[in-house]
C-alpha cells in the first residue's frame, strides 16, 4: 500500500490546468480525499469545499441502490444541485482570489 505522504506522486494532473493554465471546478478533489484519509478534515474542506456533500451523495446513491427510498429521486436531485452550487460558488471565489 502507498503511504499517504507519497500519494501525491500518483495523483492525476488536471488537464484543464495543463492546457489553459487555470484550475477547473473539480481541482482539489484528489488532494481533499487524501486529506480525509489522513484525518485532516478541515484541510480537506479548504482544498475542496464540496467534498462532504459529494461523499453524502455517493453514500445516498449506494443506499438507494440497496433500499427503496421514498422521494429518492428528489433527494438525489437536491443533492446534485447542492453539490453543483457549492462547486460553482467555491470556483468563483477561487478565481476571484487569483485575479485580486
């Protein structure tokens, strides 16, 4: 197993950043997951603010595959919109910090 300190050597590079020179809205998710695995939950949130709602969405999707959930489609849709909103807002803040 790869030690967490060396995990960054195996992370995929952001193609958007390599081609255009700016981060994409998903930049930071791999590092955020590695921070969670290390137990640094605050750093994970700072790296990618939507990480916990994405994990909640993934957990709910898995749960709804096994069990039938009343209004499951609406809950999935709400979680998707919530994740998209958090990602867009955090991306705007990230880009504004680069500009200023």
